[in-house]
């Protein structure tokens, strides 16, 4: 996965409670990326490198809604 794709699922919020927006991007190929807004641009802070793992939770297309909602 390179960058953001049209078919990705997104979750936005202040997940780390620093007052800035963050964006989780979930692809249909098990990639997850975490972006932080710097005030001028989105910076990728973390990726699972396509492993399908998010903090011990195995992500796949069928359970993306369990992660997001």
C-alpha cells in the first residue's frame, strides 16, 4: 500500500489526545496506516507493513467494522 486509496476505510479523531487530528487508514489488503496532522501536512507515524496486525488484533476485510465501530 502506498499512500491513501479510494477503497480504504478511514477513522479520524484525536486518538492520542494531543489536540491534533489523526487518521487511521485500513486497506482491503490488511495494511493499516496511522497519520498525524502537523498543521500543514499529514505525516505517517505508524504502519503495520501489511501484516494484518493491530495491537494483537488480526485485521481483515471482514472485521474492519469491528475495529472502527
